[in-house]
C-alpha cells in the first residue's frame, strides 16, 4: 500500500519504520524540512516533504500531529486526496477529534495506538514500539466498514492487539488508566514539596525510593501532555477525579475515626482488584 504519515515525530516516525518494514511505501509530511531530511536518513519514509499535496496518491493517511492540529491538518489535506483514501489519526483523546474529523471526510476512522516513551520528535522514533500494544479503533455510525477493516489489518501487522469501541467509551477508559493517574501523581509531588519544614522535606527527598519513584513517575512527565489530556478529555477526567476524591475522603475519614477494620476492608479489596489492570505489560 501507499501510506501517508503527517507528523514525523515519536508516533508518526515509529509507524513509518514498522509499516515500511512490512513492505509499504511511506510518504511522510512534516512541518520542518530538517525533520523530513532526518526521516529519510533514518529510513522512516521513502519520500518526505513539507507539502501536504505530496500525499495525493496514497491509500491511507495517518495524521500524527499534536492533537490540536489533527482536524486543521485534515481540513488542509482533503482537497488533495482521491475520494477512496482513508484518513485516520493517532490522537490520545478521541471524542473531540472524531466529532470534528468525521464530518470533514467520509472515510475517516479514529485510532489510538497505545504505546509511547517519554521522548519526542523524529529522533525518538523506534522500531517495534507497537508490538503487543493495544490499538483502539473508534467506531461511530458514520465509520465505514472498509476503513475499520483496513486499519485493523495494518494495526495487527504492527503486532498490536486491536480493540474497537465508541470514542466516548475510549475517553472514559483512558481517563481512568492514563489521565487520572497523571493528575494524582502530580498532586502527590505537589503535596510533598508543600512540606513547610525544610529538614523534613530534605530527609524525605533522601529517603524516597522505589515506592515514591513508581507513584510519582507519570506526574513528573511532560507538562504539555498533561494539559492536553485535561483540555481534550475534560468531561471524563472530571468524572474520574470526583470519584477519586470521594474515595480519598472515605479513606481519610476511616483513619480520622480510627475505623481500622473499614480501612483494612478497602485495602483487601484493592489488593485483589489490581491484577486485571496490569496483566499485560507494554510501553505506554
Ligand atoms: P511528537 O514526537 O512531538 O511528534 C509530533 C510531530 O508533529 C513533530 O515531530 C512535528 O514535526 C509534527 N508537526 C507538528 N505540527 C505539524 C504540522 N502542522 N504539520 C505537519 N507536522 C507537524 O509527538 P508524538 O508523541 O508523536 O504525538 C503525536 C500524536 O500522537 C499526538 O496526537 C498524541 O496524542 C498521539 N500519541 C502520543 C503518544 C505518546 O506517548 N507520545 C501515544 C499515543 C498517541 P516537526 O519535527 O517537523 O516540527
């Protein structure tokens, strides 16, 4: 197939490496000339350009720009495409993106390959990033069967495990397992550094070990990405935060009232219920 990729960063570049390895011909488009040059040097693409009209003959386009640029990019792209070309995106949030994009192009199908690293840009692109990772394909009443089938086959060829659901269900699920943990983890760090007693804070910093490292990891990540999650997945994230706050209040109450049995009941339940969330390990 002839495949177009717009945005040759971590996700777009990694898709290029693997899809090219599967024998497809990759047409890359990025904002900067130097990124196009590096993508060619690194074997991410067969052709690269800063001009979107270079994608006129491709069969499918993956839009891999930052989320806020997905629909403006598709708006610029559509006048240059043949009508049967499929457009998909890789945005980490789906409802707002899919709502805007599916009215722009009949053969649009939303997608989210759930793999990544802390790095960004063309140099961060790597082979096999998506192996064993979930690939969510979002389906609405407007999505055509053919575009779902083609995207599903491509995702499977990358070694991904495909899940299909509505954009709304996707956003609620990622609010729980990705966006809420970032906000909780960031709040943990912010609360700790709010310690007024200097000697306590310094000692805490020296004593912090694997427990703190695990629980603070996602809160110490890319701030832009965190803001993006909140901005584009506001409704689902607020619901998850409210529920979390309620749970935290309950735990606080049990401790304040010294209801150790009730606290133990919660901890026994959470010990049992954790495993279904972490049974498969992948990069995300
Ligand atoms: P990234 O490494 O920063 O790559 C984005 C690339 O988009 C940049 O290299 C930039 O290229 C290019 N770009 C920016 N504006 C553009 C424009 N107007 N036209 C064409 N190209 C443009 O970001 P990323 O992590 O790959 O994220 C890209 C998308 O993947 C986002 O929508 C994100 O939600 C989604 N996603 C991210 C992850 C993750 O863990 N990072 C996981 C799954 C999905 P230049 O170098 O040419 O400026």
